[in-house]
C-alpha cells in the first residue's frame, strides 16, 4: 500500500466504495448500527470507558467509528477527553467524508464539529476528543507508535481484498500496543485472523455478527 488519497465510487449515491479495494466503507444496511454492534458492543463500550481512555483503530475511513465513539463518550457523561488514534493509508477527501457522513443524521452534531476542524490528517483537539490520524501503511507506522490503546477497532477492508492489514506480524504489533486488560473487536471472523490474534496473545471469541455477517470477532489481551 502506498501513501495517497482514497479513490471512491458511490453506491446508491450515499455509500462510498473504495476503488483501491473494491469494498464499501460501511454496511449497506446501516453503517452506524454496524459500528454500534461490532466496535462499541464488541469492546463493551461505553461500559468500559474510564478517565484518559484510549481507542485505536486500523482504518479511519469516513470517521464514522470515531464519531460514534465520541458520541457515546459524551453521552455517557465522561469527564476529560477521549483519545482516539487511527491508522489510515488512504485518507478520504474532506468533501467525500462529509457526503458519506450525511447519511447518518444521528451523529450530525459530532460530524459538523469534527469536519469544521479537520485538516485531513494529523492531530485534532476537540475538547472532549483528542484525535490523531497517522497517515501511511500501518505495517510501517504502527511499530513506530509509542502509544497503547485500551480498545482496538480492526476495520480494514475485508481480509480477502486487503490481506496486508490482517497478517500475523501486524496483529503482533496490535498486541504490543494494547494496554493490560485491553480489548479488540472486528467485523471479520476469518479463521486466519482469529488464529493470528491468538498467536499474538489475545483470548479470542467468535460472536454473532451484524446484518448478513453470521459472525464477528472480539478479543481480550490474555
């Protein structure tokens, strides 16, 4: 993967599809409900929120996961800022991001606050959210990162179309950058992904997935 901007097509005028990977950025059924089920539910959020909580993500995409998490953080009455770090090889243009997020009026207040300040990559301090998007190939950037996350969202494109983001050596790096007792969730239940997570030290559970996906994966650092 190279360091460049996302190239998109649009399905039903509202669902962005990656031209690089021929895969939609979120569920054609309901992307926000998918985020709630897979990433928030899979990490037992907001119940596990705590001061100085840190979420990390492979695949920033439209920013939908971040916005849903930020909304949950604020609505659960947390004090201080949520830290959110995302690794993205192909950042989406601001206009495309706004178009995609317009499909979810439930998060419009958070989307507008974010889009008003977002510069396309780097850091963004929104008071109750401290966002960092690290641009480039996560196989190179994650090993250099010095942070540790309490929860991980693995949201790269499907393992069949984007296998680089699901290899065992990268999953080992995810484990190295997970705080003690940290968790992880992903929409895929591919056997090689689950085995890679187990080899990295996670206790892995296959649970019901969202929509047409029968299963998904959640894990805790063993």
